[in-house]
C-alpha cells in the first residue's frame, strides 16, 4: 500500500534519505519544491508551508501543495510530488501544474504512474478541470507515466534557462 501525504518533520529521516539517494545518483529532484537548496528538512518545510498558504506565497510565485509518496510497509518515501494550484507565465510555458520524481532505487516499479494518478485526484479536489504536465524529451519513463494518466500531447518547447526541450501534455480531469 502506498499513500500520498503532506510532509511533516516526523518524516525527517526518510526525507533526508530521499535527498541523499538522489544526490549520490546525480538525479534531479523534480516535484520537491527546490528541496536541494535547503540544508535541513525543517527549512524546506518552512518553505513548503509558505507556498501552501495563499497569504504567504512569495511574490511572483503560485500557491502549491507538496506531497511525499510513502510505502506503508516500511515508511520509505519512494516519490515526491508538488501541485501548483494555478499557472503563472513560467509554469504555463515550462513547468505545469504538477512536478514529480521517484527515488532512483524505486524507479521502473509503477510508482510514478500511481503517484501521478493520486496527484490528479488532489487536483480534482482543488477544482481544476485540466492540468499541464511537462517532461524532458529525453525522459521516456515520464512520458509513459503521463500518457498512462491520460496526457494529450500539446507541444514541445525549448527552455533556454535550463537548455532543454520539454514536452507539454494536458490531462483532462472532467
């Protein structure tokens, strides 16, 4: 059994283990709200909570809810997912409503597909009718996850800041 929950300090060891595994593997941590920039889980959670509250979202940013994807049998965090409640210009072009990642040792086990499906349920609860999800053109695994969850290809765009091509997919939630 897996569960998609909002992170708390009680998951500090598991959150740090997730980060450490990604760092050691040289793997990006999409959908973590820039966790790599923070030394401690507490610092990251302060940022996560600021983005969750519409009154404390930094100027120019959008309200977002952060989740961890936890395997109940051993408490391991196998993935992280962030939902942006709306899109600004940058997200509309490159980032989308949802970012997610799976820790390297747990990839290719179907977790991302399940996690995105649960994330889409959360988007429905927020009242979203459709969501934009993007992935690097080189990320075949993420493309498959998006397609399995109903993604319809929209376009491919070049993100100069990151020097990468991104595929854009819309998922209808109605």
